[in-house]
C-alpha cells in the first residue's frame, strides 16, 4: 500500500458498518485523517448508538491511523454542519467527502405511508445536499476537493423501493450538476452504485427479491434486480471491502480526472455507466396527430421494448 491520501482529511458518513466502514479504514491506511460519522441507528433509521463509529475509530487508531468519531445525523442541515465542523476543528481542513449514510423503508407504493417516503428522502437526498453544502465552501477556498455520493443501482427502478429509488436517482442528478458547478475549483464529484452483503441488502423483503428474479427470467429487469438476485457472483465478491479501493481511488489525486460520472463498484468489477441519451426518435415538420402516433410509435420508439406488465388476453366465455 502507498500513501495516496497522505495529508488529506476525509469525512465518511455511514462509516460505522459495511461499505462505509471499509472505505474509512482504507482511506486511513492510505494516510488520510478520517472523520468517522455514523448515527448508529437501525436499518430503518430508528435509534442511535455510539458503538459503530467508535469501533471504526478504534480500528483505525490501532493500525496507527488518525480518526475522530461523529454521531450526528446527515438528515438535518445543522447536524450536517457539525459533522463538517468536526473535521475542520480537529484536522484543520476538509479534502474528501464520502457520503454513504442511508436507511431503508421498503414498501410497495400503495402501502407506503407519507413518513416512509419523507424519511428516506430526508436521509438520502436531503442528507446528501446537507453534507455537500456544508463541505463545499471549505473545498472552494482551498481549490481542491473529492466528493463521492452513494447512489444505488436501485435508482434504475426497483419494485418496493419507490422512495429509495427516487432519492438515489436524485443523487445522480445532483452529482452531475455539482460536477459542472465545482469543476473550476478543482473539485470532482461522482456518484457510485455500490453493493455488498450488508445489513441493508439483507433487509430487502423476500417479495422484492422474488419480483427481481421474475423480471430477470422474463427479460424485463430494469438492472436493479441484478444486485438483489445475482446469479454469477461468488460469495467473496459480495464482501463490502471490495468497494473500498474503487471509492478511495475516486477520492485520490488521480481520481480527480473523473467527474460527473456514475461508477459501479459492486463486486470485483468497476464500471462506468452511460449518461442518458436519445436512442431513437421520430420527426415531422409540424404538429403530430394521435392517428400518426398510433401508426408510427409501435414500429419505431416502442420497437423491441419489453412490457413488464403486458395486457392479459381476453377471457373466453
């Protein structure tokens, strides 16, 4: 191992367990001083505890690294500001932000309560905004920063996760917008699609897994189902630590060459996802009529598309 992050200060939220913890440990090994933030709550966000953040800090210090714990929530602006203040007050600067904190409140949309929608967006989407907004002024002054925002392959669409998918897709848009805004200040911003056998993945309901497998078997999967129902990954590939090196790379000096992108870090692969672009279009000089669209769309825009819920054939009798 080298010291690619020597002299840098990293804030890693959700660093008490799973992928966040693995990332914080590797960053410390690479020389960064780390603010280990974790509220210590349950998967659904309930409760709090100091033990998860304290355990990560202890492991970093035992290995000769430098770290301090933070137990604040990312969901509120004032508490997010205190997380960044911990870095600045303890280590004098903020160079790296890795926002991994998250919760799940999975439910089919027709059963989802308003607070289940609000709480997930509050932690993931609002929490990402809160952390970035408080970290960026420090990075702009020093004209350097590396920001990695945790999205999810569920952003591509996962049944039973309308709240989570919406928040994670929002994070992709936020990352791309920020990359454009902050490029003049030498601040790179990327979103990642991580994945591993963590308590969040384990908590996904069996009904969602069954739906994902059914989509895969019929060829109607959105892409998110590959994470819930992998068919070709050995168990060791799903270890959270497999994400850490890729995220640490994006946080390094060299990683700054990549910005405004979505990077898959799940398993043993590192993948670059394409941005949305037009793949088919139809055109006429003038206003379309419904008759024209009825005639042209099935053989053009809709050609080869698979309907995930095709209409049932008429019943006999």
